[in-house]
C-alpha cells in the first residue's frame, strides 16, 4: 500500500509540473504573440468562447492563435 501512495504522489507531482508548463506556454504565447508556444499549449480541437471589448468570439485553435499573434497581450 505504501508504494501505491508514493506512485500516486509522484503522478500528481508530474501532473502539476505539466499543467504549470502548459499554463506558462499559454501566458507567454498570448502575451508575446508567439504562435509556437500557443500551438504547443493547446490541443488541436480546442475552442475559445467569450466576449472582449463588446465583441463575441467563438474561435477554433487556428483562429485563437491568429488573434493572439495579431494582438499580443503584453
């Protein structure tokens, strides 16, 4: 039983590391308009929905990446 708990703890730690890495890719990619970071951060079938500045958005991954490259957040 002790080894199962240790493996779960290691898996959680690995998961946390990967989640942190992906979130940082998103933040850096959106902030700098870096398409390669955004493409690595998101699954090919990802979609974004929301409103920004009174404009409604419903974007696939390519549309979102293009928007962030064209108007980086930084």
